C-alpha cells in the first residue's frame, strides 16, 4: 500500500513539475514572440544584432559555472554531508570569477574580437554581471530542484519573466541597448534574491566566507569536470554560430539568424522539458540500481518524445511557416530556407536530448560529452566554410551535418549498451 502511495506521489510531483515548467516556457515564449519584432523595429537591425550577440556571449560565458551547479544537484540528491560548505564554496568562487571576467570582456570588446562599436567598459561590466547572475540563478535553483520541487523555481521564474517583459517593452522605445541590459540586471537581482530565500527552506545554510573550503571546491571541480565539458558542448552548438556570423557576415545577418533561432528556441525548450524535468528522479532511481526499470523508462520516454516532436515539427513546416512570416515580417528566400533547415535541426535535437538527459543523470556522460564537443566545433568549422557560398543557410546545413555525424546516433546506442551491461549480471 505504501509503495502504491509513493508511486502516486512521484507521478503527481512529476506532473506538477512538468506543468509548471511548461507554464514557465509558455510565458517565456509569449514574451519572446512579442518582444523580438518590437526590439528589431525599435533598435534597428544593427543594434538588435549587437544586443543579440551580447546575450549570446552571456550564454556562452555561463559555462564558467564549470558544470559545478549540475554536479551540486546530483550531490544534493544523494544527500552528501558537505552540502553547506559546498554551496558556500561555489557561491564565493563564482563571485571571484565575476571580478576576473571584467578585464577579459573589456579586452574582447576593445580589441574588436567581439564588435560592440564602443562603450567597452559599460558592456564589459554589465556582461560580467549578467554572467554572474546566470550562474547564481542556477546555483540557487539547483538547491530547490534537488528536493524535486522544480515547480517553485518555475513559479518564481514566471514572475521574473513578466516583470522583465514589462521593463523591456517600455524601454525598447528608447532604442538603447544599454538601458535594456541595465533593466535585465536589476530584475535579475530580485529574481536571484527570491530563489535564495526559497532555497534556504530546502537546505538550511548561511552564506559566509568562513564556510568557503578550497579543498571541497577542488574536489567538486574534479567531480563536475564532464558536466562542464557537456555544457561547453551545448553552448557551442546553440550559441557559437551567432558570434561566428557576427564576425564573418556582420550584425545584420546575425539578426536574421537570431530571429529564426529565437523562434525555434521556444519549440526546442518546450519539447525538451518532457525529459529535462526527469533529472532528479533519474539520479535517485540510479542509486537503487534498478536498471531494468530505467531502460524501460528510457524507451517509453524516447518513443513518446519522438512522436510528439514529429507532430509539432510537421505543423511548423506547414502552418507554422506562415505564422513565422506574419510574426517576423521576413519573407526573403534566405530566411525561409534557414527556417526549414532549423525545423529539421530542432526535431533532431529534441530526439537527441532524451538519451543526453539520461546519461547526465547517471553521470555516464564522459564519451557523450567528448562527442558533443566534436559536434559543436564541427558545426562552427563547417559553418565557416559554408557561410561564404551559402550565407546563413550554410550555417543551418552545418548544424544538421554536425549533429548527424556525432551525437544523434552515438548517444542512444551508447546509453542502451551501458544499460544492457548493467542489467546482464542480474539476469
């Protein structure tokens, strides 16, 4: 009887977490779909390209958490005794990285490695602040997730998105990229503080430099190394191209690419939520060594996600394209060809995400991460060659080729092999 009640509670919590995650993504999607054309209009292609590149630099730089937050999630699920010292060590380590990142960004902007057109100090400081806020958001949100209360973090995030949307909507009329960044920074401070307060309800800790332990930090860096490389692979795949396009083709072409990828980011994130919210559950299940059940869960989730993604992408390739034209006001052949290629790419990414989440949850992501980095680098390298004859369409082709040659087939095959190997001794 207790087992039945426990299973019902687990299923209910999964549904609540999933529903809140989808609600968060719906709010985020609506915000994105409304704001993007407004920002393009008010800022103009050049400034919007700059704004988009800076945001992508923030996402790229968020790998400076070195996978430590994901490693923390796994340790908290396992209920490690050093969690209070670990949380403090990560917090103060991230703050140190913030101070270090300011001169690095200043050099990148002033040397024109990343073109900002001036205001190097301003952009360096605010980019660094946004990167710090990104990793601290993950830190406090992970503490909440470890208790399998993803819905709390999502509810807070929804409030943040609504407030930020209102600020950016009204400030867009100023046409100032600086004001938009400032608004995001101020809203993020409130967001992080809210997550901090709720995280303390799950783990009773105090942030103090006295609780910083260098030995615990070094041990955790080693523990989380492959999570870091996995995150690096992810940003190379989804964000590296924007910086490359900006450097080789200019902000105007980067804007076209950003409009298409922003549209599909909504779809990608929504469809990957089915699997992503399973991470704490899968990590806990692995500790029970029930690999037969885990294999069954994987096959069920993979099948469901495949058919759901196929239906969604089929709709996007038909009526979705017309909606995109109305929404973006882009009717040129280049943008529409890129749209079709990105629809195929996102379908493949959503399928690949299922074994990826399982491998990460089981901490069996060493080979998957290596292959993922190869995918990211390959996509950028092929994109550099194809952007010359085909423009941004070539970048879309490069993304599909790199995924086909790497993770798309490796991840599911490797996961099944590992699960079968774990199951074999128990037969």
